[in-house]
C-alpha cells in the first residue's frame, strides 16, 4: 500500500518523531513569519521583501493545486497511520515541502554560498521526509511539493526583476493601486477555483478516519491576497517616506526584531480574538483586514518606528 512508508517511519519511535517535528517546522508559515522579518528588519529590506512575496505566491499556488487535485492525506485513508500533526487541507502537493523548496531555494540562489546550497538541499529533503513520517503526506505529495516549489522559484527569479523595474518609477498612487488590483485578482482566481470544484464531493470516509476536514476553506488564499496588498502598499509608502537601512549594531538589530515581532504577534492573535469569524463572508473580510494591517506594520510602520526610536 502507498501508506506502508508512512507506517514504517512511524514505528521508529518518539525520538525520531521529535526530529521530524523540528524539520517540519522549517517549512511552516510560522518559521517564515520569523525568518522574513529578521531578514527585512535586520539584514536587507529589499531581499526580505522579495522573499516575502515569493513565499506568499508559493502558498497561493499550493492552495490552488490542492483544490485542483483534491487528494487525501494518508491518515484519512489508513487507520494505521497516525496524524502526528493536524491539517485540514488536501494532500497534493505538500505545502511544507513546496514552501521549503521555494524559500530555502531562493536563499541559496540569491546568496550564492556553496554551504547554503547544501543546507537548503538538506532542509528541503528533511521537510519532505518529515511530512511523510508525521502522516501528513504520501511520498508522492512531497515529491509534488518539491516540483511545484522549483517551478514557482524559477518563475519568480525570472519574472520578479522585470516587475520590480517596471513598477519602481511609477507614482505611489499607481503602486498602491497595482498592489490592490493584484490582490483582487488573486481573490477572483480563488473564487473561480472554488466554484469549479463545487460539484466534486469528498468521500465521507476521509473525515471519519482523519481529523475534521475543511479542505475548501478560503482562509489561506484570503491571507495571501491580503499580504500582497498590505506589503505592496507598505513598500510604496516606505520608499516615499525615506530609505530604511537594515544594518547597524547587532544590539539595535535584535532590538528591532524583538519589538517588531511583539507587535506582529499582538496583531495576529489580538485581532483574531476581536474580529468575527462567522458567517464566512464577514470572517473573510475581517481576516483580509487583519493580514493587511500585519503586512503594513511589518513593511512600513515597523521600519518607521525603528527610525523614530533611533534603532535604525
């Protein structure tokens, strides 16, 4: 059976599972929520912005591909396989593996360090293995995530410089409008995709064996669209207000990181507690607003605050 590899890996004991959890984290949203602000605020804001857009677009493509294939996860179809983590989306392709491939691959491609290339390859392979061992994906899902990540990475490396050169000299109003229209286009694609799979039902057995499934949720796609608008508008505002230099003494860089992340976490969880989640349309609107605010903080207001506090 296709789940035999999942089952075999899960027999290797709790220590092995702990290592797999650690490797899996390197492909998560939470990991990039730490890495991208660190690079943007403490290393190179331009590089950090590009990495942010790459990770977001990879996530968006992954969600659409999951809808396209609408295939199960191993623990949805085989009671022997335990869900050592929990996911509500479809299985193919592996989002963690795709994010790791795109994100870590971009670091290796742009920084051109031999050791970083080896590290990136090891992390990508480790994340793929971890997702199989944790019962989240079949081996084919992980390979699919690798292929999708490589395609997204290649497209981004080829297209992003042209878009940046085209939009950089445009007026700030044009740049903000373009970011908003790009966000709306993503939402339109999302809604069309959901309509197209509306007539395809999932086997009841998937939900009976697995945890609750909400594989057609709009949350991930709404988040991605919101970040594109918030980050795009934030970059336009940042460039108008003056350049932000991410360099300086490491004491100030780490102070920036701590302050910025504290506010980011407060916005993420504080607004989630305040904003309504139901009905779905209202929840989607407020989720969009929450992530626009978070992106504006990370890309524009945080650097402005750092300068005012003489941390940058």
